[in-house]
């Protein structure tokens, strides 16, 4: 250290602080999954839930994205990565990506919102989006997991079908799509994804809903689409505010949709790789959130009745 110049010592010190900061964040999280529902409920109550005690409709500001999300009175949420990451460990037994900026919970659904600061997304390759080819690829991918799932005695997907094929709302700058997933044990889930485009990147929202034999899939998927359309970027950060010289993403909208679906067609190798952690955990997310969070709403309703 004595032999380092002043400039190099500053760089070394900054590097040390970064390592120290990241180490402390990692070690502040209890890396443990709780299978006992009673214990899990008590642990989750320790997290900093917003809009729970005094619920009201308002806007959640996502500072990283310079955007705001419309929160309904019946929704509560976590809006910091530390709490969301801890939720993930306690509930599923693994950490969550640091770009997950909000987790919103409604009566029978959960919404996961990611901020991707990839730059301005061009729309030129939207014409190359092929819903049938994408779906064939998704089903093929799930079929490749079947053998390992049987060996490990875990559930596997038997069918996937579109509820809404990928659509682009050019006015709102939102891409939306929804599909229904059928499992070997007879369970059915649906997931809707939305990409809200801004000037410096996009907000990816995953809408996961509990379903039963009475579920109107198209109606539920429509709500998910509306959620993204009511996300708004601040002035000078909207997709329409792009000007020459701003950062442009390495992939267009067609490749981006392919990447979020786990489809290699249109998605460049480097871009596709970014989605691998999300896709690997995606099927767990479909099954877990409602069961883990349902007690909050029930608890709240019982409190209201007793008042």
C-alpha cells in the first residue's frame, strides 16, 4: 500500500468499500427456507410491507427507473431489494435478482417488477415476432425438463398455450402477453408479462395469478395488461423522449420478447444469458407466491371485522 500512488490508493480504497458493502448485504440476509407455514408467516411479518396498515390508492415511485406505478387500495407491497431478497430466501430458499424493484400483492395475485437499464429499445424487429414459433420453442424446452423432473419426483409442465399472444401497444409503449400452464398433477397456472418501454430501459412486470375452474383467463390477463399501461415514466425519460446520442440497447423489441420467454430465436446469446437466472426460477414463482402470502389478506380482513 505504501508503494501505491495517491490515485491508485483512492481506486483501491473505493474497490475495498464496494467489496465490503456487498459482503455485508449478503451476510445480512438469512439464507434459509422455512417450510413450516406458521413460522414462515411470523418471519414474513417482520418485513417492511407498505400500504398495509392504512391502505389507499397512490403512486409508487421507482427512483431507479424514473417511473411511477399505480397502487390500488387493496394492494400492498415491498419496494426495496433487501426485503424482497429476504422474502425469497424464506419462501423459496434462494435469493432474487437485484434488479427486482417491487413486489406487489393483491387479493389473488402477485406482481414482480424488474428495472432493466439496457438503454432505448428499438421497435424495428417487431415484424419478426412469431407467436407460434415462440410457443413451440417454449413447449420443447419444458419437455426437455420432463425426464429430470420425474427422476427428482418434482412436477413438470405438460402443456402451455397462449391466452394473449404478444401484442405491442405503440401508443403506451407496452408489450404484453399471457399464457396458461398445465402441470402433470392437474394444476393450472397463468402468467402475464409486460414490458413498459422508457428512454433508458424498460420495466418488466410478471403478473402471477391464482386460478381455478371458474377463472376467466382473458379477463385476468386483461387486468395484467392494464397494470403495465398505467405505469408512467417521468418527463424526459419516456420512450418518446429518445434523442440521437442516447444509449441504444443491444437488442430490439423482438429479441427482447424472445429472451423473456426463454426462446433463443431472435435473442442474441449475450442477451439471452441475462434472462437465464429469471427463467430458471420462473416455474417456482408460478406455484409459490399466493400460498405464501394469502394469510396477510385474511389477517387484515379479520382485523377489520373486529374493529
